C-alpha cells in the first residue's frame, strides 16, 4: 500500500471533522438536558405549591365549616334549653345558618376542581413541551447521523432552539404565576 501525499492530511481533516461533530453533538445534548432539568424542577415546584394551595383551601374550608357548625350547635342548644328564649342565641343560630349557607353556596368542590384542572393543564403543557423537544431531537439526530447538516448548522440551530426554549419557559412561568395568584 502506497501512501498518497494528501492521504494523511485528508485522514487528519476527517478525524478533526468527526471530533468537531461529536463535540457539537455533545454540546447539543447537554444543552437539552440542562433545559429539561430546569423545566422539570420548575414544574415540580409549581405542582408542589399548587398541591399546598389545594390542601390549604381544603383545610380552611373544613375549619370554617367546623367552627360555624359548632357555633350553630351552641346557639341552638342555648335557644332550646332556655325557657324564655335568649335573643342573642337566636341571632347566633340564624347567623350560623346564614354562614353555613354561604359556605355551601361558595361550592368548595368547584374551587378544588379548578385547582386540579390547573394541575392537569401544567402537566399537559409539560408533556407537549417534552414531545416537541423529542421531535426536534429525533430530526437532528437523523440529519446529523446522515451528515446532511454540518457543525455550523447544528450550532446555529442550537442557538435558535435555546431562544425558543427560553421563550417557552418564560411563557410557562408567567402562566404558572397567573394560575397560582
């Protein structure tokens, strides 16, 4: 086998190109992993805060219900036990009945369902985001392995994808802030 004068240089250039492609691919993968970590971390924090808000709502409702029920019981017992009915006991009883009616009309179940719907929306948003990223990732892998795109194209695309991801994350964070307030 004879060594061609340009063969060594060509092999060297090919190795450099392959190394550059691998480094670019590694940077691309690492960027996606970091963004996924950030989004998942924010998602888990949001879910946690929404769950906390849900349990606080349930707890406050139960506390209100118990306090008003106890006051109603006390007022009715005072009204029924006193031979001449005490006017304050009637006022307490009627006030407690009114408060119970208001508590029940506010429909706490609907409020809880609304919070659960918000949780489901966040889950759907995250799944959609993950699906889009996976689709882009699959297309890039295919094109990169088939060598239909070069290192520069991957680098430029990575920058564009990063801008889109940053915008999506910002939109998601705004949605979550609006939802939790």
